[in-house]
C-alpha cells in the first residue's frame, strides 16, 4: 500500500509533526508511507519536496493576492500531480493545506477523481470562509461574509469570505473525500458544515509512548539546572501577545495567586525566547528556549509538575498530548478539543475561558494538592498508552485506507 501525505512541511508546525508521527507509525506497519511537502527540514528519502514557484507563478500570485481568495491563485498544485510520488500513490492523505504557498484547494476534485483521498482536519479552515478558528462566530454554517475577524489567520485583505466559502462548497460538491478529525469537538463541527456530506471519522493524533514517557523528576531538574524545592509550572510561549494562545489570560491568572504561593513556584517557559519574560506576575521565570528534539522535550516535560495552557481556541494540542504521555498533570481552558486530553479531575483541571477567578481557583487547587497531582500523573500515562499510542493510531489509519481500497 502506497500512501502519500500532503502537508505544508515535514516537521515544522503542529500539523506537520502530527502527520510525520503518523507517517513513522505507518512505516512500522510496513505501509509505504511518503511525504510530499513544499519545504523539508529532515531531508529524508521518504520525503519529496515540491518544486519551487517559478518567477511567472510568483508574479501571478503577487498581482492577484489582493482580491483572490486565499491560495486560489496558486499554480503550484499542478506540479504535485506530476511527481512520481503522487503518481505511484494508492491513497492520498491531505493535511494542512492553508499554510505556505503550495496548494490550491480548487485541485481537490481532480485528486479525488484519480485517487482515494483522506483529509485530516487540523483546524476549522476547511469549512470556513478563511479562518482556522472562528471563536464565537458561527457564520461558517450559513455562508460566511461580513467576517468579524478578517485578521484571524489566515488573514484576508478584504472580506471575500462569502466567495471563499462558496468556492469550497463547489469544490466539495465535485469531490469524494473521507474526513478524519483528531478531536470530538472538531468532528461535531464538521458534521454541521460543508463537509457533512462525507464520511467523518474521529481518530486522534498518535504519539510514541516509548519516547514520550516519564523520566525521573529530580534527575531531569538536575540536568536542566532547575530547583528541586519548587513547584514548576511549564507552559509554551512564542509570543505573549498571541491572542489565540491566551498568554494574557495566563498572566492575569498568575497575578491573582497569593503571594506565599508565588514564592513556592517557578515558571518554565518553552518556545522562542522573549525579552518580555524576565519575570511574570512576580514569579521567577526561567526560559527553556525553543526545543525540537523529542529527547530534549521529554526531559523538560519530566522536570515539570504542571503544564499550563490558557488557549482561546485549539483542536488537540500536541503540547498537552506530549505532557500527558510524560505523566504531567494538565491545566487548561475548556475550549475546542482540549477536554479530550484534559479530563477534568482525572488528568488535570479545566476552567471556563475568560473567567479569571475560576481559572485561578482551579490552578491553586492543583498547585496545593500533591497527592491529587500524583494520581493525575498515573492517569495521564495510562490514558496516553491506552488511547494515543502511535501503533494504535497508525493501525486505525491503515484499516481505513484498506477500506477505501477494497472494492464495494
């Protein structure tokens, strides 16, 4: 069985990492899985890099980008149809199509006529008029237009969201897709959307639980130079101003904690270093920097007591899944697909979005109750192994592919 994954990158970004892990899991099951991407960091033999845009293609894109719906002015998709990797594939698996200038979604009908095609949704983009997350807006159910969030990624320069929504409707009418959603939340939305005409399967991301596993906490802290006598709260931070990631909410929650509690804490920030992080809310803050390697990430997760996420919109965040596999209790806002991972009172606590008082109270309970955290850590590891282990998830995908290739 030859499966080709189309994505914006091999490992750059959450959707890319999730797809790459699936690719690895499938190859362990003797599926000939390959990646077709516009950019690759690993330069592996099983990855095909799409030829770059020509000067003529770049000129066309530059001239039309102000008025054309996002990515409909890209001609690069024609090149992927001519690659040996595409021509030899039995099944095409689409992933993140809206990041990077590589894919024109008007190509989908042709692909689905030629090959059985699976489409994993990593966010809401596939059925909205432009956005990856719509927050409180429900206009994607009726046709978009009059967009309240035109600046939301991927942004539009003028409100052509009704046109993009209509184009997607036409594309899907002439396509035959099998949809995969990683979370129950996204599955429920997809069933109300333009994609409701297709079979929709909920299959979460897989994670290698032999790699992502709990390490000795004291040894991990010693290796990283972190204090042994503090409660370490870990979080990911590329930008404190990122509205979707809700870093402003995290700061507000931490500010409300009692001063005696703050003195027992250390914040451990993962992500691109920022000069805005010398100290947050009067709590000592240590920057762990940006880490890509699995072993380095596991070491950092294992040093933490709690992983924090105050996101305003998310599907199935990889950082929460990675923390889960490493046996780290979770604290998050109750949005999107987060509750699939942060099971309230079992693997951590969730709190209502924007309710700072409730968020602070739940976090404080988690900080103060060591026995509760120990029990949650055991549940985290057990659930990761039983429900998200890579071999389990890869096998579910393989069975789905076989179904598509079996004559009715």
